[in-house]
């Protein structure tokens, strides 16, 4: 998939959490008709294994509520504060574990079988991809290994 203008890296943080900003960007881009069709199946929390779904379950709020707030023009920080107030309260330690969990998805877990297939389909064979997020980053033209992206979380 190409680099999508306005869609930030999975590693970028909003507050204490990686990935959340990307999910909020996808909501905005989709509403504006600027999110490529290849991303549409990964929107929301209807499918258990989507990163959006995992993020919503971690926050303890439905994607539909987050989407409503984003489309009403709330800032990323405002949406996160609302989620913390109305969802599952999270400690700094839980947010740290979330970040490390997300950064390692696809490495020796229930999603490991998908990674080689996705790498091959996207023509990224030979890249140092060990996780699903690494794959997303390389697929969109970023190099998380050279950037040592995991050190920022």
C-alpha cells in the first residue's frame, strides 16, 4: 500500500498510546473519501483481530463512539481523555504493556502465520520485518528498523 498523506505511523503516540492516532486518522480520511479501499476492511471494531478493534477494546469504548467524536471535530487528546473517562481506566504500566504488545503483534503469536503471506503479497521479501506493524511501516514507505521506532515507545 502506498504512503497515505495524513495517515501517521503506527508508532506515533497520542498521550501514552501508540496506534491510536493512526486509527483517528483513518476515521478522518475515510470520512473525507481519502482512505484507500485497501484499508477499509481494517476500520472499526467489528472484526476481532483488527488493530482498531484491539485499540477500542483496550480503551473500553466502542469504535462508533470514537468515530462520532472524531467526526464532530474533537482533537486527538480530547478523544483520548473522553475514552479514559468513559472506558476502562488504564495505568501507565498498562499503557506501556499495550504499546509493547502492539509493537510485537505477529511475532510468535496467533497472528504469526499471516506475516509471511503479507510480506510476500506486498513485495517486501527480504526486508527485516518481524511484526505486523513493521510490515505496515515498510509497506507505507517507512523503515522502522533503520529509525529504531520501538525505542520511541
